[in-house]
C-alpha cells in the first residue's frame, strides 16, 4: 500500500510566489500614482479648511487675523491679534503667531496671486478683517512627481474657497463684463 504525500510541489509554490509578486508590483505602481495625488488634494483641503476657520474666527471674535505663507519653507500659519497674556496686541510685534503647518512631502507652493501681483518666494501675508473680508487671492499648489497642480481661489468679500484642478488665474475684466 502506497502512502500519499501531502504538501505542495516546487512548481506549485513557484507559481503562487510569481502571482503574489505580480500583484505586489501592480499595487505598488498604482500607489506610486495615487498617493501623490492624494497628498496634493489633502494639502489643498487642509489649507482651505484653515482659511475658512480663520475667517469665521475673525468674525466671531470681531478681530483681524492674518494668514502667513512661507513660500520658501512650504508652510503657513495663523497670526492672532492677541498677546501671550490673551489681551489684544497694541503693536505688531506683540501678536502671537501659531506654529507653522507644513505642506506634505512632494507638494509645494507654486505661487500666490493677489490681484495682478504674484509671489513665488518669501513671506506672503493675507489679513482677514473683523467682518471676515480679505483680498481675492489664488493659492497655487504644485506636485513635482508626477506633475500636478491645484488652485485654491479665495473670494475676498465672502471668503468662499473654490477647489480647481490645474493652474487657474483671475479672469481678466473686459468691457464686455459691463453691459450698457
């Protein structure tokens, strides 16, 4: 009587390992494309949330707040109208600045456009008044690999933030925009 052996042959094990290797390779290739896009969108949503919260805080506290962008350091932060002791700052130097929030790895500020001016380096400051007003501005985020762009268009009067895929600028105003 022959005894039946249990287990797998070397060919069966090799086939399973080959299938798993192909699956891991395909998954890794997908993640290499999906993760950078998710980082870019996450950075845009986080920044938009910060802008909305800052505007609401300015209105709720009836004080002017500021959002600072460090275009060289790929970071942004809120500057409050208060001193360390919680009282209203009387001079600019007394205002408390929160910690910098950094953009995710692989995402950077391409530029910030306010009106016809465009900044690509340094510190850019945007104030939000006690009424929640600001200036219309466009924040352009860029992902280097694979290349991708995202625009946050912030309406000055309402503070509404629009998410726009790609690089968008303020449309030029022409005479056709003013009907007779």
